[in-house]
């Protein structure tokens, strides 16, 4: 032994101790992770009405009052927001206030996988913000963390080592006994979060072992549908959700392959750098080979309603990046989303607190925060428009965020 095992174990224990301390601080009674209050202007934008209209609605009987401070300012919890949406739907019967998919009209479950070959491309940031955006706007969402690093899981206040049992992850599904009640197991797996309308199947290091276990099962049973496990799980819970969001690991292993098969849409986050451009090229080459292989093994297994490239970590003042962004848009054409995800210190500042921009309450310049939040909303509204297009709805009729 060279001592590397012991050294790496010690490094791991240091990281664990620091993270555990942070979680202990988070979970004090006065600091338990939860959602901030929303200002009237934010609520009006989310509901797709004007601030003046929102003020007038408070004169109506039974409209959710929100919370009034001593200075007369009003704020709203996310429950108040959803109650306001429900009130508006009852009064108007307008579909814009009830975005849930209409299964009886043929609107199928949308499963969106955020994938790329390279770490650091912004997969977790974009996937988590998109899931929260959808929940904020009234959709029923399931977020599945398929990355053993469990960054998305940690953003929801869970410590992967101590708060997430292996059977609570996707590993719990792949390790089920042949005689297990698959439907009951699948329905138990999604966990509620402090975000109403947003459930989570968390991740832990147990998922790393799943990669090897699926290969072992395939070697023992040549006809084992190793690639179809996630799709089978979702078939049992599809009626509970409008959209499933998958945060994938930065490779094309067994877990990512399951997401590729289950997905109806792919989002490929790509920072505007030549290294990431080259890495993404290799990723697409691998996907091409997977598509060819699956044509022989499982014809029709890949069926996407859309595939979109999302430009991430964009610094608008960087001329070199601007050139690469122009190349990305020129070469990918309509496959590249118009709205880029901006590189902003606010995302890092919120991440230190294990928060997203939708949870973060800035203490400094709110104008800077608002610019970052507006850019994030544009990204997510563009992706929401893809869902609505697939369902045959008008994006403008849904009151999308600006």
C-alpha cells in the first residue's frame, strides 16, 4: 500500500465534516431550509398579471391576502401564490392559471434530461433552476438526481451520506427483487420537498455502484433491459407529474443511458469556451454511436420531441466568449436556445448557502440580483415554451415570465 487510500479517506472525512457542519447550521430551528417570501411584483409576474391588477384583487372576497408588514408592504409565501393561482382559475376558468398537462387531451409526460460529457458545464444549476421555475409556475414536477456527487440533492438540504438511504435513490429501483411490487415501490420513491409541487428522487454514492451492478446483471442475463429501468419506473408515477427533470452525471454510463432512453427532450448545457466546444463535440459523437447501437438492440428507443443546446456561463462583456456564442448559434441554428444562462456571482453566492436564485434573498444591490434572475427566467421560459409546443399550446397564452 502506498498510503494513498488512507490519504484520500482523510480528505473525504474533511469534506464530510465541513459539509456536515454546514448542514447542522442550516437545520437549526431558525435556519431550517425553506422558501423566502415573494414580493408583489414577483407574484404578479409569475401569475402573468400586472401589479395594479394584483392590488385590485385584494378587494375581492376570498382572494389570498398574503402577509402585511407594519410598513404596509405585502409579501406572499409560495402557498399564497398557488392559492392566488387557484382563485384566478376558479374565477376565470382560464387554462393559463392551471398549466397541468391534460392527459385526456393526449398531453404526455415530458421527461427532460440535462446531459453533457464534461463536468462544470452547468447541468445541475440549469436542471435545478428549471425544476423550481416549473413548480413556481404551477406545474407538477419530479426532479431525479442521477449523479452520485448528489449536488442537486444537497441543494434541497439533504446530506447524501446521512440523509439519503441507498434504497431512496434510483439504486432502490434497480436493486428490487423480481417478486417485488414494482408499482408500490415506484410510488414510494419520490420525496416531497419544501417546494410545493416539486418532488425529488435524491442521489448518493450508492448510484456509483449501480453502474457496475447493471453491467453485471447484463452479463448474467443477456436480455436484461439495462437501459430501460428509469423509463419503467416513470411509467408507474407518470399520472402524478407534468414534467420530470433529470440531472445526469457527466459521462455516458449506465445511469445517463437510462436517462437518454426515458427522456422526451434533451438539454445540453455548453459553456462558450473552445475546450467545452470540443468536449461537447465528443459527447455528440458518443450519442450518435449510442443511437446506432440502440437501433439494433431496441429500435425506436430514442424518441425526442426536442434537443436543445443551452449556452451557460455566458459573460456578455467577454469578447472572446461573444465570438464563440455567435459560432454556437450559427452552427446549431434553431437547436440553440436564444436565451443564454449568464455567468453571475449571484449564482455562486447563492450556492454557498445551498440556494438557487429562486430561493436567495440578496442583502446588497437588488438591481444586480434582478438582472440575474431575469436572465434565468428567460432561459427557463424558453424551455417551458418547448414543452408547451409539444403539448400543442400557445406559449403566449400561458403568461410566461419575461
